[in-house]
């Protein structure tokens, strides 16, 4: 049964990819959706067994590499952590497959799209179920490749091609660090299997290494290199620039890759490697700083964006920051809890935005929407649920998971923890404001679209609304139902069963009452504030932007990260490449190589051509010279 969870999406991808034209569009959609849905049901059964019977297993599928001390298997590690990820990946993927039947109904390449979705699901399942770093890296690169295919799916759009290349290149930067981390692990331990590596970690606590001329503690260096990989995949600050541009792909891609699955791979990596990170205070502090910085940065940028999908993309970036600073303060189980709840409400918001874009005939600018909440009542209601969950409105899923992160950061008590909790509260307020800004500008106020009459907008078909409805159930109830299981007292020993390692147990104290109610109060108060700003007095935000023009432009241009990278990396690299091409390639290599030889032969040929005059005496003279040269050679010899 467990192997079927991985095999079914791969089979679906092969059928749709190689035989899609033969079986037709509809059959491709049905087969891929059905097989991935079966995989989701089997994943739920495995999670049930893990919860009820404490089921754990390590299923060896095949031997992959056996060379010296390197023993790597294709395997499937079943424990609490992988079971949660299997459910998250397959459940969201199955709903996205079903949703895509409606959303991509007018696309001429449906089998190829469904094949990519299924292949991505297979690669992600390989990643989360691995029991060694090499299989993890295989899945890691697999989802990166599939994201390239899916972001650039509409390959005739230049912006989609550029976004796909950007995502691929930025992720390669992170993946290079990740690969170095795996090499270092094998160098130090002679193995890449989780269980063996984690067992040997305490033996190198005091071992130092020289890297790039700097002396590092070996565990610190491993953790930092692995985290560089996590930063790229999970779009953390400095390696985040690919995520908003990735919205060029179809909306189901945004929901699958950039909400619930691929971008959470970095969080999963850090949690899986908690037996390593617990020995590196330096790495945990850096993760906390990067996480809280990303959460705040992305929330500020989302305040002024006008593309509905980019607003939600920056929201994803911000929420991933929450997950990382939760791991940084040692609350790995809380990070996984937020990952779990976030998958439902963020996929709901992305697919809901797809429903809006579908209604507006591919319009994505929220300034060109408005006044359609009666025309799109189901989409409107479901997106309200997603927004309430995202903002942490009391008793919805985000309330339990996001507030728990802020509380555990506060209880950590050290400087980074206190800063993270403060930034977390401010970011929660900003999250609520930009989320309600999206809702109010999209559905309320005046209808602002000049290309489409309001009568032409329409609700999405059932095949798109049913996945939204199912996700809304998770957005409402996932937090309440799973809180005790994930982060309740004793959950580390009971549910997580060694999947998460802690040197120092998490605090069991309770923050003061004022701290507990502060975030929910701010979240609730932000709703009327946002309503006033974006519905009642729509000129006020414009006036604030005019007064604070430099700050507004700073946020609108995403803190100028793209421009900065363009100036210090892209343009110098391009100029250096042009220099190498023009000087070394053209002048040296071509000049003295093929071009030089061809020019020399041409010149010799032109000289030799003069002897072909047609006069017998010249030919006789040449023959005489040749005969003399031959005689000279024979005599000398």
C-alpha cells in the first residue's frame, strides 16, 4: 500500500505524458486525477495508522548505489513527519488535479499539463519519504525541474519563460549549498542515511573545519549549507526573488507548488534534520533571523502589490518565514503544525484567486475588479474563509498554528526569540491588512473593469468549486482538530515519536494574558480599518502613498532586490562573459584555432593558385624543383 502512494502519481504522469494524444484530453484528466486521489486516500490511511497504532516502517524498494562505504537505497521511510507530508502533498495535489479540469478547459495542451502535475507529485513524494540525503536530493531536484516545466508551461509567453529560468537559476544557487552539505556529511560520516548520520552527530561536536578560509565548527557548517538549500526552495530572504515571478504559470501551479508543497520542502528539511540543528546554536539563530526578516519583508511588499496572485505569493513567502523562525526557536512541531494548516488555507486562496481570474477572463489586477461579491457568491464566501484562516482570526486553523509560533518564540526567552515574537505580531497585523485589502478591492466597492461588463462575469463551474469547498473545511477545522496531536503537552514523545529531536524540551509555561490576546485583537481591529481604507475612503491610501512616495516606491519595487542583484551580479556577469567571448573565444581560440588555420590555408591556396597558369615551362620548372628536392632528400638520407 505504501509503495502505491508513490507509484500511482508516476504511473499517472507516464500515461498522460506518453499516451495523452492517444487516449484524449478527458481521459488524461480523469486518469491522473483518479490515481492521485487514490494516492491521497492511501496517505490518509497511513496517517491514521501512525496516529492510532504508532506505526513506523522503513520500506526498502530497491538498492540504488553500492560503492565502497556508500550504500543508498530507494526506500520509503514512514514516520509521523513523512506521514504528515504525504497527506499534505497528495491531498492538495489531488484537489489541484480536479480543479485543473475546469481551469484549463480551454488549453490545447491539457495532457501535458496533467502529466507535469503528476510528475511533480511523484518527485515531492520521493523527497518527503526518503530515508537518506541522496534520495532526498533526487526528489529535491525533481520538484525543481517540474516547477521549471510548470512555471513556463505557457512557453509562448516571454514573461513565463523568463520566470521559469529565474526560478531554476535561483534555486540552483541554493541547491549548490545543499549539495555541498551532503558532500560534507558523507566526508565526515561515510554515510548519507538519516539514522546513521543522526546517531554519529554527537561524535563531531568539537570538530572544526576550514571552509573558504574560515574556521567553522563542523556541525555549524553542515547546518548552514543545508539551510542555504532550504532558503532557495522555500524562498527565504536573499533567495526569494523567484517566487513572485513564478505566478506567470497557470493558477493551479501556484496552488500546488507555491502554497502547499514545494516551497515547504525547506521547512521539512530543517525539521527532518532537527537531530543536527539542535547541536548548532549559530544555525538556529541565523534561521530565526532570516525567518522573521522574510516574514516582515514579504508582508510589507504585499501591502502595495496589485496583482492578485503576487499578493498571495508574498503572503506565502511571509508565512514560510513564520515556519522557519519557529524551527529557529526549537519549536519544530509548531512549524509543522503551521505547515499543515497553511497548506489548506493558502491553496484555498490561490485556487479562489484562480476562480476570480477565470470570471474576469484572465484579469489579475485587483484595481480592475470590484463590486462582484453578488456575482461570485461561492468564490467570495470561500475566499473569506481562507482570508480569516490566514490572518489568524479566532478559532480558525491559522489562529491555532500562527499564534502558537508567536507564543513559543516569546517563551524561548532569548534575544532572537523575543525579537521574532515582536516581528511576528507586527507581521500578523500587516497580513490582516493586505489580505482584507485584496478581498475588499476584488469583491466590494465599484466595478472598475472597462474591458468586461459586470454581466459577463460568472461563477466558476462545480469542478472548480468543489475543491475550494473541501479546502475550506481544512481551513476551518484543521487547527482545532489537530492542535493537541501536533503541539499538545507530550506530543513530542507521543505523536512525533523520535521524528523530532530536542536537546532542551520546549517550555510548558503560558505567556501572560495580554500577550495571548494581543495578536487576535489586532487581527480583528484590522478588518474595519481595511474596510475604511479600501471601501469607504479609497482616496486616503493614495494620499498616504503620495506623502510617503519614497517608501511607497521602495515597497512597490520589492525593496529593490531585483535591481540590486541586476547591478551587482547579473550585469557584471554578463559583461565578464562578453569579454571572455570577444577576447578569448573570438580573438584567441578562434583566431589561432579554426579561423586562423582556415585563413592560413586560404592564403597558401591563393599563392599556390598562381602556379596554375597553363604554361608548360612553369609546370616543367615546378617538376624540376620537386625532382631536385627528392634527390636531395635521398642523398642526405
